[in-house]
């Protein structure tokens, strides 16, 4: 029976997400939004995973004693309410849901831009007061104007595509990916200054960080066109509020639309003044406030967290390099292979590890294989640790212990069209293994220390190095038989010149220590290693 996964929902979550969690047989759900922070801190370590939105702050000392907590899912994009470095140090996966509110946020940014351009809010307020003043609310059209989009992630691209359809010229700048590929709907510019000088409208769609906080300040606003209009539906503070207020009061900035603030509700005096300014359209953080977005981010957060805690695929992990998106289909089965190769080599390689070399060859070499290397490290390091090792802390643990990790890729296949090769060096020697995927889903070990073979890396596994002489096979198989341990599968590879053989055995149960000792004491057996590998997630672990 699968171990129960305890999930805490600490912020208000869409009923669709809660319903999905309740339907999972292996999930125990606790739904307690709006708790006192001290109560939450004291209780946090009793859960495997927590789902939050922007209301809960997991910063400061909240994660000092995480207990059994292994995963945090943010139902939304921003994770500035989570202490990412501390979570990483504690081995806690932090995931966000970048896809769920993409369209809602993009649509809001465009809505704000259109409403600002046509003075919709102030015109509506005037009409409600009983006035009828059409001339006062003359606006400007968007077609033919130049929009500058800062940040070309999912939301920025969605804004650019829709603005292009509205016959706007779109300039794009990304502070992190200068060479972002264009699809013809926008023009990439080399720096922020160029965008500021050329754009009639500017909208920001970058995450909040030390690099982006205040990135639109007095210097940038001074460089902009007269009567520029600014939109911020990303994170508060990316446009400096004092500089924006000054630009509005001087007339340099014709208008601004704000959905986000440094603190919510606004506490900063400049932001308070902005919300009351005649040329500012301010709304209370509505970017993801659509029924569709709320439902999607809730389901995404729930599914991603549970899948990761079940030991499956990790998606949208913000604190694990290479795990920002789902693995391409061609790489997914190799994550299983990588973990098992790591566990296998950990089981047969004595000594302290000082170097790991991994090579990806053939079709998989054309992809970013760094997540696979992380899975390999998890399998390699976990048997030597008394704490949980996962894709978050495995690279950190390896580096802190002086393990050099060398990854190479090549699109040129060798004996197999897709191949993963690993060599582990310790203070007592080195061992190597190769693996591939059969039938697009069956992991196989095809080589150990240069001995070609075909071994299923699952379950109770025994690896022997023996002399290649008559009677060797019958000697060790007789011991297993005498102790009623069934051999489910056996792969033998010989090197005639050396007079040695490598043997991979899958057995139905764990051999007792005395059985392994008896096998290891045989004159024909040079080494005997046992390891328990995870069961393969395919029917019967076989090719049936």
C-alpha cells in the first residue's frame, strides 16, 4: 500500500483543486487557509507538502525546522513570498504554476492599456456623477503605436502576440535572455534604453528580484518619449513608485496603470498617492482573478506537488536547474534510468566519491540533459546519506562534498541510438555503467565496467564479478536455490582474455546477509554486491 501523502492547503484555493486532492487515494488533505503565522510555523513540519498563494509568507524563520516538509507549491507565478535559498538548503522543492494565469494576466495588461488609453475609468466615474463631458475624455488609439514589452516569458509573449494583432508595433527586451527567439510579432532590442526611447506604451512582465526591483526608475523615465504610458501587472516595485509619481506630476508620463504594489494593500506613500492620481488607473491585483485562472492554477499546484511527492516527474521547480518545465517526452524515461544507474553504481563502488562523469549520446544529446544528471546524483548520493536526497539538494550536497560532476553531450550515436554513460571515481578506484531505453519506456543497463549485458535495473538486484570458468554459474545459483531465492532474470557477460565475467541478477526477495556472504566466499566469485532498486512503473516490470 502506498504511503499516505499529507498535504496542507494554507491559502484559499479553488474548489476544483481541493476536489482533485480529495479524490487521490494516497493523499490526506488538510484545508486551513488564513491561519496565524506562528500556528502555521509550529504545524508545518507535520506535512509532506503545502499549497499557498500570495497570502502566506514562508520567509524568515518559517522554514528553519521543516520536519517532513518536502514540497511547496505556489498556486500562481510569483514566489517572492518564499525563502528560496533556505528551502533549497533544506531540500524542499518549490514549484510555481506559470501556465495557469498566463492568459488572464496578459489580458489584464492589455485591458489596462486600452482602458488607460481611452480614459475609461474616469469617464465612467464622471458619468455616474451626473456629468456629460465627452471632450474631457478624448483618448488615443493603440493601432500604429509602439508598445515596449519588458520580459519575454509566457505572459510577455502573450501580450506581444495580442498587441501585434491590434496593429501595434511591438518592441521586446528581456534582461535575462537577450537572444530570445522572435516569432515575427515583435522586434527584440539590444538594451532597455533603446526600448525606453522608442516606445509609446511600456508594460513590464519580469519576475521580482534584486535585478528587476526599480529597473524602471527616474533615469529610464527621463529617457522615454513625452506622454509615454506605463503598465505594471507583474510585481510591485519593478516601476519605482517615486519616479513614476514624479513623471506623472511633471507631465512626462501621460498615464499609468497599476495592478501590483510593494505591499498589498499599498502602504508606501508614493503608491498611495499614485492610486489617487487623476492619470492613474489602479486596481487591486486582479491579474489572476478570473474563474478560469483560479481553477487552473489550483489544479496545476495540486497535481505538480502530489506528482513530485510520489517520486514522479518534477515540473516548474524554481529552485532546481533544468526543472523549470516538464521534461521533453523523449527524456522522461531516462529520468528513471538515471536514478537507477546512480543507485547501481553506489551499490558496487567502494570508497568516497570524488568525480562523476556522465555522457549523453545520440538523439537525447540534442536536449538539455542537466535534469537527468541531477536524477543520477540523487541515486548515487542517497545510499550514503542519512537525510532525504532529492533533485533540489542533490547538486548542493555533491558540491559541498567536493564531488566534481562532468557532463558532456553528443548527437552522434554509438552502438545504440540513445545512450547514457556514467563513470564514478572514488579514492578506491572507478566503476562505470551504460544504459538506454528499450521500446521507448523500458530502462536497461547494457554495460557494467565494459562488460556488455542486458539487465533490468529494478527490484532486488545482485551484481557479481566472477571467474569465467566451468562450474562458476552453477556454484552461485545453487546457493540461491538452496535458500529458496528465485532468480527472476540473469545476464552474464564474459571477457575471454581476462578470464572474468560480470553477472547481473534479479531475484524475487532480498537475500539474507549470510546468503550474500556465502556467495561472496566462493572461490569463483571476486565481488558480490546487493542493492534494492525501485520497481519500474511498467506492468510487471517486464516487456510484456
